């Protein structure tokens, strides 16, 4: 299903994905299936169906952590930033390790920083940005966004330093 999802994202043909998901009755309540179903629905702009699928996840594993992140994204689309912050915080606080867990963590922290930035809470945004390691693939984005945060705070020397590091 993951491979079919990747193909469908590029081709826009969701028939095989939807068929594979509907044929997976024996695993239809596992967290992996619920996440994959939600992701497929999300990518097809069926946000209510995606939210419904994710709301049925229980336990704590890789798929529920990813589902929590996707719920945050769905909340942003619904303009419910308080709820989104809660979902992203739970992802950032998760101690589970799995393939890609550090990237999911960094994306959740980056989402929190962006929400704080949008709320003009420059201090909180900066605190979130500083939680992302310089080894993260998202560190260049962090430097760029921190630079703009410093500009908003009229801290031009600090902004220049971030942009110089980025360059």
C-alpha cells in the first residue's frame, strides 16, 4: 500500500490504492492500516475521512505517532491551531524510535515554531527552532526562519548571523 500511495501521488490515479485498502479487512483496525487509510484520504482531499480513520488509532507505535502528526496537519487545514499545537507537541514528546522518527520529531517541532511565528510569539518560535539539531535535514529552513524571527524582533545583527550561517 505504501508503494501504491507513492505511485498515486505522482500519477493521481487512486483506484489501486483504494482497492488495496478496501481489501485489507483482516488488518483494518491496526494502527498501520488506519494511518495508511488516513494518508490516502488526506492526499485525495477527503479530510473528514482521514480524521475519522486517525481517531480510531489506539496504542503508541510508529503509526500512531505519524497519525498524530497528520492530525496536526488536518487541524492546520481546519484553522484549529490550538489543537494542532497539541498534536505536534505529543509527536515532539514521543520517545519512540523508528525509521525516520527524528525527521517526524523535527517536522513536529518546526510546525510548532511556525504556529508560534504566525501568532507573532517570537520568543516561543525561537525556542522551538532551537530544539532542532544542526544535523537535521530541516536545519537550513530553521536558520532561514530564525532569521525572519529576529527581523520581526528588530534584532538585525542576530538575523544577519542566521542568514550568514545559512549561506
